[in-house]
C-alpha cells in the first residue's frame, strides 16, 4: 500500500514538474529598490495650500456637528446647568481622544502609501500575512517597489500573530467579515451625513419663522441634496477649491461666535475642561446620562471620513489643518453653545442659531447651509474611495469609475453609486423629517466603523509597525474606553432610528459578501480545472486545429496554467489564431503598481507553439487604460520580450540548454524536465516589464520560409523572423476572447446558497459592467465563449 502511494506520488510529481517547468509564475528583479513610491515630499507653501484645500473635502462633516449635538444630547430640554457642564466635558475629551489622538496622530499613520480607509488597513495586512481569500498572488508580486512589508524573527510577537492568522481559513474569513462590516457601515455613514447635515442647516429657516411647516424645511433640504449630488461629476479637486473658503469661513464663524458667547454669558463654563465633571455627570443623571451619550457621540461624526479621504491629501497637511484650525474652533463653538444654553435652558432645541447675534443671523444661515453641503462632500468622497477599493479586492460588482483629476489619481467619481446615495438620502430625509431620529441612526453607523478600525489597528501595530505590546494595549484601552460606552448607548436607540444604518449596512454586506464568495469559488474552480501542459504538448504545434492568421488575446483570471476556457474553445471550434496570448488582469493589495513594473510576459511551451502569457498587475488606485492603449502595450510587450529572449539565449552558464537540432515529442518532454530555471532576466522598456524565465530555449523551431501556417521543428531562425511573423499576425487581425461564464450552485447545495448564487449573483453579473466594457473592446473584435461553472 505504501509503495502504491509512493508510486502515485512519483507520477504526480513528474507531471507537476512538467507543468511547472513549462508554465511557472514569472519572477521579478529582486535587486530593485523598494518603497520608492512613498508619500512625496511637499514644500511648506504647497503643504499650507493642501491643508487649506483639505478643509473643503475632509473636515466639513466634523465641522458641522455643532448644528445638532446639544439638541440630540438633550431632546427633552435641560434642567440643571451641571448637566450642560458635564456634557460639554464629555464632548471636549471625546474630541481630544478620538479625532485628535487616535485618528490624526495614530490611525492616519496606518495609511497604505497615502490611501486610507478600512480596505487600506486590510490591504496592509494582506501584504504582511497570507490572509487574502483569493489566492492569486505569488512571491514575484512581493518584489514590486510598492509592495512594502516587514520581516519577523521566529519567536517575535509579530511572527506569532502572523502564524495565528494564517493557520485556519475561518480566521481569514472572520477578518474579511469584520472589514466588510466596517466598509458597509461607512457607506451608510455616507448616506446619513448629507441627510442630517443639510436638514439641520435648513432648520434655521424655522427659527425666524416659527409657524413655518416642517414640510417646507424638508423640501428645501431635498432640493439642496439634489444640487449637491449633481455637482459630483466635476471632481473633488474643483469641489475642494470651491468649498475650502466656505469651510474656513465656517470655522472662523463658529469659533468667533463661541468666543463671544463665552465672554457674553457665563465664563464659568470653562470649568468643563476639568474631567471630574464627567464623573459628576454620570453620577447625577444615572440612566438619562447614558442615553444622552448617543447625542454627544455625534460630536465626532466625520472622523472616519477624515481617514477614508486621506487619498486626496498628504497626512501632514491634514494634521496641520486639524490642529491649527479645526480643533480650536470646535472647542470654542461647543463651549460657547454650552454657555448660551446655561443662560437660556429652553433654547436647547435650536441653540446654535439662537446663539448667533441678530445682526449676522442670515449671513450665518447662508454659511451654515453651505457648510452642511460641504460636510456631505466629505463622506460622499469617502464612499467613492471605499467602493473603488472594494471593487479592486474582489468585494464589489464592477461599476464605472471616473477619475476626475489628472494630477491626483485618488480623486474619483462613481456615477451609479452617486445616484444610489442620492435616492437613499432623499428617502431618509423625507422619511424621518427630524434630525433627532436621523441623529440616532447616524450615531450607530459612526461608532461601528470606529470599533472596526480599532480592532484592525491591533494587527497593524503588531505586524506592520512592530510596536511594543504596552503601546498596543494602551491604544486599545483608550479607544475602547470611549467607543464601547457610546456603542452601548446607540444600541438603546435602535428602535428610535438606529435601525436605519443597520439595514443599509446589511444590504451592502450581503451584496459584497455574495459577490466575493462567488468570485473566490469561481477562481478555485478555474484553478482546479485548468488544462495540463502535457495535454497541450500532445496536440502538437497546431494544437490539433487550423492555425489562422491573427492574434488571439484570451482573458483569464489565472496567472499560471492554461485556463479551462481555452480547452473549451479549441474542442468546439475548428481553428485557432497563429499567436495566442493568455492575458491575466489581477489586482494586488497595493495602492498602485508602477507602469514600468505592470506587465510581465513570457512564453508558454515550445517556440513553434507561439503561445504567450501576459500578466497585467494593478493596485486598487490604478485605472485601466483604454483598450487601444492596452492592446498596443500588450503587443509592444510581446515584441520586446522576443528581443530580450533572443539576447539571453547566448548567455546561459549551463550546458543543459544545448540540445540536438532534432527531437522527437518524447525527447521534448525530457528536455523540459531537465531545464534549469535559474536564468532569470528582467528588462524595462518604457512602461513595461518583461521576465524571460521559463522561456523554452532548447526547442528552436519557428516558422520556415514564407508560409504563414507551416511549422518546422528543425530550422532555427533569427529573432527578426519571429518579429516579422508577429507583425503579420497583428495586421491580419486581433481578437479578444472572453469567457461568458454562468455560475450556478450545485444541485446538492442548500437553499440559501442556491438563492445567493443562482439569483443574487446572477442578477449582479447581469447589471454590472462586462469585462469587454472595462477594456473598451469593440464588438467586431470580441468573441465570447460560454460555459457553466457549478460551485
């Protein structure tokens, strides 16, 4: 029995070795400098300019919180000034611990080369541990200049955490679920922010006109929301320059009014900076104080958007803007409002507008409304960034992404998501009609995202930063000490509007998880059903078909091996192109792949088979080029590879590459098995990279004479012959072959899996963008090959 098993293992090993020698993943140049694409160094003047512009994109949501915080904290009014002092003390130290200390000075440092958000943290972890659920990465990807990662000593804490995460698949799935929860809740945040900000600002109309109907305020809010979402296609860069002066004026206004109210009313409100009043607040109000936490927590809304919008601006610019402008003005605004409420306890419902001097009321109202619009911009931009990252990592259906700036690739616009957000914003605004219930919903969304970020920061600090465990514990304790009480308070208000973000997040979570699940299963199916190279060799150079002039680009998700779609193609059609190129477009957990490292090309099988592979690697911030450029780059890639291959043939240091001029098919296989794979070469030409490893050098038998379709295994032609042959094939025509795959659940699957795969995933595949659209493949050059996968 043992000998039988050993024999099977030997046979399997030989076949596996044959496939590996013929079609191994491509190596990169290990000596390249890494981390060349870190955040650029900016001049002082440019930093100040970017800090100013960040006000209009990043801080609008956080800055407009004074419009509704005290009303949501005391929806039934204020009885004692000590309650106001205690609430103000909570706001002060919440702002200090969460936005200032946690996010601005800690979490922002966890960016992925300038990219922020939940998926940026996840991509960092995927590079430092093998936790990606789609196993399409290879060691060669780690040699990219943007693929920075750490190494660990065997018994270090980081190494133990890494082994623990990689040990079981369920741990990887649990981590992905946590990431998706944070992502989906952040999308819900992007829906609720415009609703509560605009509705709160528009409510200022009723302060001067008490008899005005609430419906009028709602209609005004809806009109403003429509205008806001209609402007998104202009891009963050233009919107930022338009909104930055408005937000700066807003911060100056609330800071000045706050300072005026402190001076005008009771300066004793400053005692709230003593944290002992937090203890007294909970001691006095008991259960009421706990319930009011849901409203006080709204003072830090927009903090997560601050991290997600990081792709638009450098970290230092955001730190400058927050510490010099945003934080001081917010403290003055809340302190001034508290002083006014202590003097006018019955005005808590609209304390912000009533605290403004009458002489500047209407200008302040206009600025407040404009600032509320800007506040919405922060979370809308963050939502676009989140969706783009999710799509790149295989967790969201393909949607159209428009890059709105030639200078900053991170500035994007997604039309489909934009209009979905608009419809949901209008539904929330018109459905609730008051900021109290929207505030309850808003608080639930914000605190869940913050908890997810806290949990993800733990492995980041241990694996990426190699922080001491005492610093990690300190970070966790300080963060959870604030976030868990707020989370428990929000849970008490689920029936008062807090259910809204949970429903929205659940809907997006189902979409993301089903899409990702089917994507992973589809990839696993293709991996297990890929065609053996021995079978391809057995067909001969003609592949058992008529080789017609032209080039066929076969798109596949596999970075190695011959996809099942190819065998399906050649067994159902009588002809195949003279040159076949397997094109794999894959995303890596990096923010970008430099153009000079994006494409890898090598040969599959003997030269007279004329089969190549090209792997195009993208980061989650990269944009696919239009197909005319993409096709041209692929062809130039092939030409340069052939030149490089010819140059390297004469420089082998191994006699294994010298072979007789004539071989039988059996001897071909033996030559491949004997081939050494230590002759690795990389060259760069413009914007492409080439790897000549695994080129099958021993067999040198390109086309002979002037015949386009006659193959010979004896003649050895120069590289110019093959280049001429390739150019003639291109002139004959290029065809893009895509798989039109139908994914179905197996008959023995459960009812939930059948619904998810056969209906939900099928519907999403039907309405999302096709690969042919993404690559702008013209219909006359497109060939779809249909097949069914049962998962």
